[in-house]
C-alpha cells in the first residue's frame, strides 16, 4: 500500500506480517490503551506510544520517490461544416478561430488538440441535420477520462443532436464559439404538404408556409409559382399562415413546381426562400376514339394493342356499311348499330385524349362540319393519329376534307408497292420517339426488323419525317399544330410487325411512343432540358432536334449564377454534369434558340431541418454549457478567444477566454525506496518508551 504525499514522494508499507494479523494486533492494542486511559493507569500514554511504534515497525514503512513523466491532455475542436455555415462570414470566422486555438494549444505544450470537421467531406453538402456530438464522442473514444481536457464547438449553434446533460459522459468543459452575428433576420419558405402523384387534368393541391424570422412585423410576402418553368401564379401570403395552392397537371410524367418568396431586406440568405415540388402525373383513364374506315388485317392489331392496357378506355367503331351501300337487307338481320356521330364528334369530342383514324376514307359518314370539329380539337391541344391505306391516295382521301388542314403530309396519288424495311431518318435518330427504337450500334440503313410491302407516296409540307420507306419516301411524320399534335403513318402494314412476319419489329413500342408523344409526355419532348440527381452529382441533358454544344445557365441554391458546358454524347443528346457544393434547389436555364427552357434539381431533402432556422443561437447548447462549466462566445465580438489551462476546480470560461482543464495526469518511469523508520533507531526508541512507561508505573 502506498500513500502519495507531494511532487512524486510517497510512503509505501510492506509489513513483516499479514495485514489481517496486523489489524488484529492493532485492535487488541487499541482496546488495552483505551482501558488504560479509562482507568487512568500510570504510564498509559507511554504504553500507547510504544504500541504505535511497534505497529509501525511491523508495517515496515518506506519513503518512495517516483520519477514521473507528464501526459498531455486531449481536447477536441469540432468545426461545423454544414450548409448553414456557408452563410455570410461564418466560414471565415470559423477558420480564424480554429487557427488561433491551434497556435495556443501548441504553445501550451501539454495539450493535444484534435480537430474534427463534421459533417465530413461531401456529406456536408447533403447533410439534412447538423450532428456534431456523434463525431465528438468518437474523437474521445480512445482517450481515458483522466486525460480529457474539454471540447470547443465552432458553429452557429443550430445543432440537432445535442444530448441531455445527464447523457453526456465526462469530457470536461464544452465551449461554443458562435460564428454568426447578433440579431440576424431570415425568411423561410416551407412546403408543408405536397403529393407525390396526381391525376392529369385534375386539381392538385399543396400547402406552403412563409416564416419571417425577424424582429417586428414584416407585412405580407410575395410568392411566385412556376410550373415546368412557366409562371402560373403570383400571390401575397401572410407569414406564419399555411397557404393552400391549387393547380392542374397538363401531362403525365414529372411536373416540376418552383415556388419562390421575395427576399427580406438584409436577410441571411435566399437559399431557403425557394422550394421545388416534383409531382408525377398519372392518367386516370386514357380515352381513345378509334375509327376504322373498313375491316382489314391490321384492325385487330390496333384493337388488341389498345385493349391490352387496362388504363385505356377504347371506343372503337368500324364502318362496315357505308351509306351508299343499299342491298335491301332487312334491318332486323343486320348486326349494326347507328354511328353516334353527333355524340362523338360534337358533344364529347373534347373528352377524348386521342383520336385515331385507321384507313378511313370519305364515304359520307362524317359530314365536313364534324371533321372541322376534329381539326379544331387538334388546334386546341388534342391529339390525332392517322394510319393511311390505299384510300388515302385516291379521290376519297381524308386529306381532301377539312381535316387535311392539320395533316403534315398530302398524297401524290401514287401507291408504292414492293418490299422495303422502314428506316429511321437522320432527323428520327434525334427524335425521342424513334432515336432508341433500334438497339445501340445497329445499322440504321439496314435495320433488323421485317419488311413492309406498301406505302402511300406523299409530300411533306410541315413537321418532321422520323421514318422513311421505299426509296427514302416519308413513312412516319410528326407535327405540332396549334396547341395539339398530329402523327401520320403512311402505310397500313404496321400489323406485319405484330404478327412476327419476317422477324417482326417494334410495333408495340413505336405505337406506345407515338401515343405518349401525342399526349405530350415530357420524356418524349423534342426540345427539352432535363436534370437528374444522384447523390451530389447533378446530370444535365439537352434534347434538341438541332444538335449543338453550348452552355446552360446554372443558379445555385444561394443564388450564385454560373454556366455549365454541355457536350454532344453518343445518344444524340448533349450532356453535362456538376458536383453540387450546396444542398437545395438548383436551377438550369437554356436560352440557346431564344426560347427559355428550364429544369430544376433538388440536392438533398426538399425541407431539411438544416435550413429550418439559419439564425445563430446558443439556446440549444445552453443546458450542456451550464452542466459542463463551459461558455459561449461570439466570434463577431471576440475573433480569437484566449485559451487558458485552469485546474479541475477553477472556473472554465470568462468574457473573452475559454478554459481547457489541466488534469495533470502522468506515467511513472522509475522509483526509489528508503526506509522511513530505520530499525536500530526505532528499537532504541522502543526501549526508551518501555523504560519510561516502567518508571512511571513504579512510582
């Protein structure tokens, strides 16, 4: 057993007998002495001194001198690198304060300062929350409690993993160096509720709220809403009050809503004034009107394709008996119904998403006024698909009706007959309907699909020829007409692919893409700008019928504008990518041909807690600071706080300084021992005490 005294000196006991026996002897001696004192016997004091001396002799005390080597204390400095630390001067203040702490810790000579940056690396950009205490505890994991000098957190105080004081292990004082400014103001736009999916053509609602984190009444806030890059609403909202917005999806697929609130004067950042909502539009039921001019082998192919999709409501009429046919057959023997012309082509025409004419020819069934209704339907945003047979080249061609005004190709009067393989044109190789119709690397001039044997010769006066047939004649033509779209297939032998003749072909895929292009699906737009996010990587691609490399304008969440160069890729698109250094809403604008096209990408979460409140505060850390004896200093007032090394029982913080505990821990590198009670002098002293006690009793 060793008793420490001071400065490496101590007393070590190595008894000649066991400690239990020594304890028994000491107890018996104590009882004898107590009885002697109680009875007031002469010499009791000398006997007690003799007893103590004998017990000390049996305990064999020795003076120990230890050679001690001091051990450095360990402190941890945690630097907040979350997105909120990029605001204003916070980052610069953090680095200046950290450099000062490192210099002072090195000058102290007995302190190791470990620096942790959290979140680390690229995780800082995607951080939804500021979590600093987890990395802090990991940094102290290999440090014994006796060597922990404390921690310094350099942050704006918006920390989301602050533990309860009782859950914090012994690490010494925890100090907070605040990087922001006093009395900061900020405006925040929050998406309270938003659907991920909605029905096309139906109202979609989402709820937003604008919060003004500022002193005094700031009045109303102006909010601008964009849908797929176009401004669809401007409104004034009351801060702190939920506001419900209602808009309608115009197409299936992804629709991006951008919402932006005007900035407050002198606010911290506009990064949290913007939000994006991506809603996937789905069609409840796709209503298709299919009019077949006469029975033919491809009619069943059309019907089978459209009926195989449960999301399609198909209304199909085949004209079996034109008005001019009158052979006297009794009505009761005919399995025909009257063609509901008025209901379909006037009353309910606008309810159809797609109208298909399959080998239709003028036979007096549809009067010109109804065909004019279809032309108006297309110009107002409707979709028309015309599949032409031999009748299109004859005198009863549909092109000769009021509908011909919206068709992009007119017949020359000739039918081209003979085997040919449909080919994707140079324009079609860039058009999203046909650009990937063939496998990558396939020979466009000699496709792998089967032959057709008939097509209508036509002259194209508008639109884009995406597929060609015999002798390079146009076969599939696509065109924009007013607000609507028209597709022409100048052959009635698409069904050969469906039947697998000569190896078949991608009939179902071609028709699906034609229908989706006619429905204005975003992924099949000829001119489009798209942005996708994978982690921190944002990929941008530009779809265009006019291939050209060039830049797009990029706006970061903090409002900084740069450009991103797009380069041609092997798929006919132009591509570019960037690594996001900020979380939030990134905006991309293309003005290459004078028409603005926009794309948005959300890096990280739409409404992360990290951006819920960007103001600097010490309130969240106050319980931990109080429990550990630490303090909070504003770097705006004290850019380089003084670092002191108080003892464990001294104060740990002041107005302009912070303290990291000097624990004074050490390791023993050697020791020496000498007797604390030499035997000869001790025996002489014992004899003298015995003689004194005997003499006192003899009187």
